[in-house]
C-alpha cells in the first residue's frame, strides 16, 4: 500500500488560485487540476477567505465584533464620567448648604487676644 504524498500549497498560491477563479472566471475544475487538489479543498479555501474578509476593512486591525463593542464601551465610560462629576458637585453643594447632612464633629478654633501681653 502506497502512502499518498500531499503537496504543501503556500498561502500566496491559494490566493492566486482563488483570484483566477473569481476574477478571471477560470473554472474550479481547471484550477484544481492544475494544483492537483480536490474541489472540496478549493471551496474550503474560498469559505475561509470570505469568513475573514471583513477584517480587511477594519481600521487598526480590529475585528468586526470589536469595533461596535469598543464604541459602546467608550459611550458608557463617558456617561459614567459625567454622572460622577455631577454627583461630586451635588455632594459639595449639599455640604455647603447643610442639606441632607448632619454635623459629625465640631472644631473650636481659638486665637490669642492681641492685647493680652500689652503693658496697659
């Protein structure tokens, strides 16, 4: 029983084969005969190409799913920042005007009478 020898086809050659079929309209059977591959393998390459095609149009290498999630995270983080600023301002106003607060501790500050050490 002879062991079948498989030919390793480079990624560049796979792309060339797909281009020949898709752009030059060369039949799949002809492309497969030239490469010595089964049509099912060719269609597997084509499927992979189209599955990953969206990433070619993404900016800075992000996948199609990451871009909308990133925008949503940015929007939510901005909303959270605005709310935190509003709460901080509200808390400061409540303390300044004594609304919704109770004194916890009171400090008494004393100063020295300026005439205490005079010789009069």
